[in-house]
C-alpha cells in the first residue's frame, strides 16, 4: 500500500507540476491556513476546485483529448490507484484548462456509494475546519473525513441534495489562476432553493451577484417563458442556481458546469472537431450566448460567451 501511495504522489505530482509550468510563468503557492475566524473562508481558489467526471476506461483517453482540444490546457499522466476509504480501483487523470479544472475517474471496479454523485472537489485550507464550517452552515457530512495517498477528503451534502467533495493535500498543489471561472450549474426546486442558497453562502463565504425572478427560460430550453436564476460568487468560484418546476427538456439539468469562452462559435467548432456533440444549439439570452455539448464518454457541459447585445 505504501508503494502504491508513493507511486500516486510521484505520478500525480509530476503531472500537476508540468501543467503549472506549461500554463503559467508565475504559479501561486498555496499555504495552509487556520480557519479559526468565523469570517475566514476555508477555500483556496477556484483553480483548485475540480469538476468530478466519471467515464468508462475505454472513453478516458478520447474524453481528455476532446476536452483539452476544446478549451486548451494539459492533463497529467493517468495512474491506477484507490482514492476511496473502501476497496476500489480507478484510473485517474487531472486536467487543467484556462476555463476550469477536472478530476477524471475511470473506475475498474464498481463505484462504492455515495461516490460518483458528487459534482466537484473543493480544495480547502483545513479539512477539519471545513467539515465544521459545513455542519454549521446546515450541510450534512455524508462521508466522514478519510485519508488517501496524498491527503484527506470528505463529502458533504447541502439542502436540496447537492453533493461536494472536500479535499486537502499533504503537499499543497500549485496551479495558475484560471482565465475564466466556470459556473457550477445547480438545479434546485422552489421548495429548497432558499435553504440551499443560505447554506452554501454560509459555507463558502460567498454573496449573491444576481437574483433574477424573470430570467429568459430559453437558456434552459423553455423559450418564451421565464424562471428564477440566482448567481453566486464565492472564493470557491461561481455558481448559477436554476430554480425550476422540473419540467426540463433534455439535456437541461444534466450539465454540471458552464464554461465561459471568448468566442462560442470558435469553441463549438473545436468541440465538434474533437468528437463532442452539440445537444442544444446556441441561444442568445440577455447577457450571454449559451449552448450545451456532450463530450466523448458522456460528460455534458454548458458553454457560453458574453452576448454582444
């Protein structure tokens, strides 16, 4: 087990260092801090908050190639290891792009519950302080802290069902800042949205950037209607909360992240050329042009650019 852990540290660490060197000439250094103050965030930075993507082993290479061809960036070399507190085996790759970071898992064994349901991994300054903060904010700890080969982890669940993994590394990673910060796209019912927003803001030390009760629902596949759209900014990055009645045409609700790009037409062309499918064509809303794509392996994402009008 110790040999396996050392191998993982070497392989992942080398890959992430390479990513940082390629992507930036001035990477940031992460320093572990104490989260003693109630006003101190446990977040480190949006570039360390990775989207968790689960694919089949047969699709791992094609997915990573397609995603990096679409957004740029670099991937670490794949390693095979156990990243969970129970017996399991996965092939793992970390992917850094200017538009967002991914942790990609291709499990070779059945995925133990409740893993596979969390959408993101948030790097925190102190795992115990983060868990305490989550509980105080009304989230539940559905996987108590556990040790992996390179750090400690836990999984929390906010009111409304959103699951997030928290992680902390023995050796802090060093990534350059993102060029654009993606939106964590969350669909929540009217019954739970207020509790969810209150809990997430208390945990993240974030703030509401927008609460639009009459946003253009063409953005979620229902043109000529309106919906409530809440946008939150926090040290963990951006979040768009879509409050709906659940009457959503496919593929809306399946997308996990929304990636901002300079030119959506150019990016969609890159995506298609690298094997991705456009599931919902470009729609011009009040402040952005948005589309939904599916990458090889099944990962569905929203892509948008700032609207010209």
